[in-house]
C-alpha cells in the first residue's frame, strides 16, 4: 500500500513539472515574438541622432601650403527612420567622405589674402549623396572650414645615409657609399625650410657583409605635414670587397728645416702598412706615399723625437700604420 502511494506521488510531480515547463517555454516564445514586433515597429519610426563622419581632403592648391589644421571629421545631427540609421551604421559609417577642393572657387570665400572660410553647408549635397536620400541632415559641426595658406617655396638638400655597416672579417667598404639621387627637393613655408639643411635615410644596420649591397631605402620624413618631398625613396649602394695588407719601406723627407740646422733623422726609412682592396692591390705603389718629418716648429730643447706624417694618402687604402711613428734626429755641426 505504501509503495503505491509513493508511485502515485512521483508520477503526479513529474506531470506537474512537465506542465510548468511547457507553460514557461510558451511564455518565453511569446515575449520574444512581442519584442521582435516592438523593435520592428520602433525602427519604422523617425529618430534624431548624431553621427561622426571622417573627412579626406583632395586637391589642395599646389602652389601653396596649408598652415592650419583642418577638422578630421564632421559631427552630423540627422533625422531618419530606424531601419535607415541601422543600415547606415553597418554599411558606411566607418568610411570617410571625400572633399575635393578643386571643385570650389576659393576666391568666393576669401576673408583676407591667403585666408578662406567655407561654410560646411557647401558640402551638404556631397554628404547627402554619401548618406542617401532617406537620411535628412539637420546640422553640421563645425559649421565653417577655415583654410590659412602660405606661399610654397622649394629647396634642394643633400641626403645623409643613416647607415651602420659591420662587414665580415677581412672585408670592408671600398670607396664611398652611393645614394641615387644624392639630393632631393623639399617644399614648404620659408620658415620651415630655413630649419632644414639636409634629410636622412631611415636608419638601418648591415652586419656580416661579404659582398656589395644595393637597396631601396625610405627617406626619413619629419612629422610636420607641411613639408613635401620630391620623392620618398633613394637607391643606396654599399660597395664591399675583400681587403688584404700591403707594406712598403719609404725614405723620410725633411721639410721646413731652418737654415741654422743641419739634421739627420734616424732611421732614414720607415715601414708603412695598410689595408687595400684586392682589386686595387697591384695599382698601389710606394711612389704614392710621401713620408715626411716636419721641422717647422722644431725646438731642440723640447723635442727629443720627431713625428712622421703623411701629407696625402691614396683614397683606396685604409688602416694606415707607420713604424716607427716617431724618429730620432742628430744635429750635425
């Protein structure tokens, strides 16, 4: 008897729980349907709202430079149906509108020489085309575009190569680094150009080089947008070659000796060693070196030794060492 009662109660509870769940699901579905209808009805109505619109400016006067900042976006107050606002949000909101200043006669908006003020209502038709006919523009902020120009001037400046080079052992740069072009033309206001004497390539480091490198490199531009560059890139050549050591023994020459002195230097010859590119090895002879001892400021009371110098050296040799770098002398009476 007891087991029958328990079985009855268990079946009763399950039946009630199923009925409750069915009613709950029905209620939730009804709420969802009602919400959807409410949203659809709401979106069919008109709304006032504000949106931002990015701006791209085209065709500024080529003979002038802009010296003030133009707004990067418009803030629009608009009126439209909810569906149209939703469509605009997903399809166009992130794309900028293009304002072509070549289509505007700036002289009509001149306040004073090289200063112009254009009401943003001049661009309403462009904005309408962008947004579509279903959206009505109530206001545009800012209400005025102000353009202040200065005459554009040009200046030719050299290009400095901002390059660090670490060749492999026994390799080195042969000659000079080459930039093509080695100078460019910049344009801007006179005040800006007066502060610029050269431009740099972007910094780059080359390591373990064992052959020549040619590469297109960017010009490092200033953050100032009022400076214009005739070109953005240059072609750089780094001539790399294997180097080897070469040695000569060169007689010393005495120069600027005062007449009252008769002097002999010891040793009479010095050894010069240097690094030279293998391709130039045979073209370097001892006749290209002139080793001298200069007695111009000679004072026998203070000078116990004299320095050996090289007035001129060939361009294609590096790491010159002289042995000995100082020589003794004997005053012959």
